[in-house]
C-alpha cells in the first residue's frame, strides 16, 4: 500500500539525511520503525504522512505516485492515514469526546451520525470515564489514548505513531501495544516509531532500522 523506491531526503542545501530507502508497508502489516536519536524517524514518518516530499526517488501511496498528487488530492489520501504525534496535539479547549470527534466534525458530519461511534471508540481505548475531561486534567497515558482514538475515528488503512509510549510507564506501554495489535488484527497496517527496545522485544514484529541515513529491514 506504500512503496518507497530509492528515496533520498535532504533539508535545504544540506547533506542527504536519508538515502536509498527501498521498502514497502504492506496492507494489514505491523512494524516498528527504530534507530538512534536523529537518525530520521520523524522525517520518514513525515514522508509517510505526505507532510514532506522526498528530494530523490519516488513514493507510491495507496496506488498513487506522490509526486503527481495535487494539493486537492491530499485530504482524501490523508484521511486514510491516522497519525499519533509525539506531543499528542489535542486541543486544550475540547473534551476527549470533542477531540476524538473533531476529524468527523470538520468533514461536516452531524453529531447524531457519529456520536455512538465516538463513544464506543473512547471506551475501547479505556477512556470511558474521561469522556468529558479536558487535556489539562488528564495524565500522559490518558492523553496518549485520546490521541490514538482521534487517529482511529475515521477508520484509517494505516496508523503511524511517533513514540507512542514515550510518555507512559511500562504497564501502560504494554497496554498501548495490545491496543495497536488489536487494531492490526482488525485490518489496519501499523507503523510505530520507537526507541523502546523493551517494547519491541515483547513481540517479534518486523523492524525498520534507520542508521547513518540508511534503512535496514529485520523481518
Ligand atoms: N526541518 C528541518 N530542517 C533541517 N534539518 C532537519 C529538520 N528536521 C530534522 N532535521 C535534521 O534531520 C535529521 C533527522 O531528524 P529527525 O527528527 O527525523 O530524527 P529522529 O530519528 O526522529 O530523531 P529523534 O528520535 O531524536 O526524534 C537530524 O539531523 C535533524 O537535525
């Protein structure tokens, strides 16, 4: 569903920070993206989310060559990609329910049409009791789960998560991992960027390992 061919990335006139990336994210697959700090995980995630174009090579996303996409094409493709950012990006003046419902609201859906789906998803991530809480009153793990629910509400084909266990203790990290595995079982491809070897060692998933600008795949 996503294919990188000989992709390179440089910022401005600098050196390439990523070179010769050749890999595929398959439908319904599960993988970790890892590598030392500064190796380019966030940059690679930004290319996967179409927030950054490669400076060399090509990316094909859901059957389309990214280089040929116009601005108008982006929203419909992005809607099929859920993203959980490192810093959550929840809106402070909105409750959990409102934050999770936001992607549907901005698409013009009426609250009556999505209310139950939003409630069900918030319960599924274990935040039923925090439905009407504001981010300022929530713990890191709760905010993390609200951000995950928001990324999932539009039923994306692929979920990208940047250090989703960076702000939580080990039991919560295990709980989040179970959530991602469960999501994957229901058909969503999952890419988790992480430094956390404890997390990766819990399951034998594919690893995309970045280092010195190159990608090595451990199947
Ligand atoms: N907007 C930018 N302009 C110039 N250089 C950048 C920009 N964003 C990132 N870089 C550089 O690209 C390299 C990779 O950064 P990136 O944030 O992708 O790494 P990372 O693996 O996600 O790091 P970390 O694990 O510390 O978050 C770094 O050398 C960084 O300084």
